[in-house]
C-alpha cells in the first residue's frame, strides 16, 4: 500500500505549490546488498522533506483555527454520520476504511483515543470500539482499519458496507495520556489490529521535533503478509528514534520476502524474546500493550516477571 493512502489522502502533487510527491522505489530498485544510503532511505528522506515543505504547511494543520474547527466534529453523547469514501484491503481479513469529514475539518482526537461505531445485526443495534490510524491532524478524512471476524456481529455488518453509505460514530473515548519526554524509552507491544493505537502514539512522537523519547515497537503477527500498514511502518521506522521488530509466529525465513532492513524474529513473542530485545534500562522505560485478550494477558505476565510495576505499563 502506498503511504499516500493514509497520510495525504490520494494527493500526488501538493495542491498549493504544485510540487510533486516523491514516488516510492520498486523492490526491484533495491540491489539488496546493504548500500548506505539505500534507495528506500533516500525516498523516505525525500518524502519527509516534501511533507515538511508542502503537506505540513498547507494541507496538514498549519491552516490556523477557523470557526468550524472550534465546533467538535464528534461528540461522545450522540452518533454523527460520516460518509464512507474508500475501502482498501490491507490483508486477507482486514480493510482500511476512509470516512469523509465535511468542510475539511479534523476529527480532533488526542493520542490514543478511540471512537465507537454503531451498526445493526439481526435487527438489533450493536456498538464496537475502533481506533483511527490517520494522523491526528488529518483534515477532511479519517481512517480506521478493521479486521473482519467470520462470526462477529459487527464484522457481518461491516462486510456489507459500500462506498457512499453513511456510518454512525461517536466519541472520543479513552484514558491513555502521554507527556513529552516523560520517559526515556517507550516499548509498544502489539498484536494484529492492536497496532492501531500504537500507530497513533508513534506518529505523535515523530511529529514532535522536541521529542527525545526512543520508541521500540514489537509487533506480533502470524505471517509477514499479515503485517498491517506496512508502508506506514516502514516510514515510521526510518525516524532516528523508532525501531520496529516484527515477531512472526507462523512464518519462516525461507517463505518471507522481507523488505531490506526489516528486523524479523521467526518465533512466538515469549518472555525470553522480550528479554533479548529489551536492551536498555527498564527503569526508564514505559510499556504499552495492545492485542488480543490472551496476548495482553501474556505480555503483562512477562512484564511483571521482568520486574515492571503497574505504574510502568498501560494496556489499551
Ligand atoms: C479500545 C478498543 C479499540 C479497538 N480498535 C480496533 C481497531 O482499530 N480495529 C479493529 O479491527 N478492532 C478494534 N477493536 C476491536 C473491535 O471493537 C471489535 O471487537 C471487533 O471488530 C470484533 O467485533 P465483532 O462484533 O465483529 O466480533 P465480536 O462479537 O466482538 O467477536 C467475534 C469473535 O471474534 C473474536 N475477537 C473479537 N475481537 C478480537 C480480537 N481483538 N482478537 C482476537 N479475537 C477477537 C471473539 O473472541 C469472537 O470469537 C478495538 C477494541 C477496543 C476495546
């Protein structure tokens, strides 16, 4: 998936200054011999410069407050309808859904917040939580990725969605708080769609030049092909303070055609893997966990065994 899908909508040229967005090299453009800088490093550098020059300045947030910004787009007390404008497959069972926000406004979420979707299944109203993955300051749209479960009531409702329909959302909700440079290191332990809030946290950190916190994302998936939002992760992983480790429980080195530079461990995420990967001072490290119920339970058990107390981790 091209990174423009989540960051700049479908923009390929800056609408204000007409500077073209850099295009991503093909895998075949990389010789795979470890050149420094690699063609992908150069692309990511170009993309960052372009984004700073164009997107950040014109499209992404420095437009100043307008009256319509002051009015909230969402409220926790009532559902608001948003038009579904795009569906993009991310993996066999997970899609990225883009919703339009009228008048080029922003959803106005703070980091780590989620929103609630109302749907209908077998004649009954149902609600479920989802975490937008588009940058917090995105204007005119927001994105959520959603895994479709074979027997999930909301999944059955979402499976029938078509572009142009209106869906009902309310929010924001959540208790996660993040303070600039409060911790030296942040370790994010995610599995599957548990990646969603982690993407928000990492984007929040890399977008602040005053951040000194280093981030390590340890992302558990079954197979390499199940890794969600890979191009976004590639880009985030290119920042000086972000390291990403993919832990694949059902894949093997022989099967995987990994991107050059990807750090992959072919194993389940166990306490001994955590011990091996956590090479810095744990007393200066804050942990964030988000995955399935059993993943969360295991990770918290391992953290406790590693001496991490309750104040030093947050479970989404
Ligand atoms: C704060 C919060 C944020 C969330 N953000 C997202 C998000 O961004 N994207 C997203 O896809 N989902 C997210 N979820 C999960 C989402 O709210 C629903 O639970 C999910 O979409 C399944 O709903 P359903 O009605 O289809 O299935 P359910 O009836 O809820 O479950 C159906 C079956 O799927 C299994 N199942 C449900 N959820 C999971 C899971 N996470 N891992 C493994 N098995 C599961 C259940 O055990 C059950 O067997 C979030 C949940 C929370 C609490």
